[in-house]
């Protein structure tokens, strides 16, 4: 059974734990804006997911949760390495979009 809340929480916490460093690593105003947008979306998804449940036996939920967990691994690695900030933000955006899709299913 997918643990959707944990997966959505992991997305937010990966970004939140290093947000100040990620922001400093951004080389353009556009990157800072994109990072802030994705941070806010991840935070909102996490807050809205708390206390709500999804049908764990729904194959779509299971598939999205698996994709989110995979995307979270990329985010954690990208945040730890803080290489190309455009790529880091793309990884974050991908994970946040999976979280948003799961949230929409609640």
C-alpha cells in the first residue's frame, strides 16, 4: 500500500531542509522565482494532504505514489549535490507535480 502522506511530506521536507542554500545557489531571478513557486506548491500539497486519505487499493494511486517516491529520490540527490540549478528545479517540479496529482485524487 502506498503511503501517500509520507511521499508528499518527503517532497516538501527535501526542499524545505535546504531551501536557503538552494536559493543562494540560484544564478538568476527566474530560478529563484521558480524555486519559490515549487516550494510553495510542495508546502501546500503537504498541508492539504495531512488528515486526508486515499484509497490505497486504487491502481492509479499506487502508480502515482511510486512515481512520486522515484521523483523524491532524484530531488534528494539533486538537493544534496546542488549542481545545475535548472536541473534541480526541474526535478523538484516533477516531484511536486506528482504530489499535486495525488492531492487531486483525495
